[in-house]
C-alpha cells in the first residue's frame, strides 16, 4: 500500500518538475538562447536522446531537473555578470 503512495508521489513530483523545467526551456528558446541539455532527474542518465542540438535526458533520481543553457559554464556567480548599462 505504501509503495503505491510513494510511487504516485514520485510521479506527481516528476510531473511538476517537468513542467517547471519546460518553462525554463521555452523561455530560453523564445529569447534565442541555445539549450544544450534538458534533464529530468539527477545522476546517471537512463535515457538520453539528442534532437535539434539539445540533449534530452531522463536520469536515475527523478526528484529534480535542470536546463543547461549555452555559455552557462562561462559565468561566475555574482553580479559581475550583469550589464552595467
């Protein structure tokens, strides 16, 4: 009984994470920013496919996700990345 509730909870949270990350993905694409990775979950990739320059992943720990934008690795944390204008 508890395993069904746990599975349902993980599925609902994964569903919410998917739509949250989809918002980041669509905002970036609409502003012309290249999306390198769209991932649901963290850890080792279970399923990985590339389509139109974006790597889509489903990873082992489904309680998170991320969207990696082009050039994101080049940024240092802090306000020095903001335009001064």
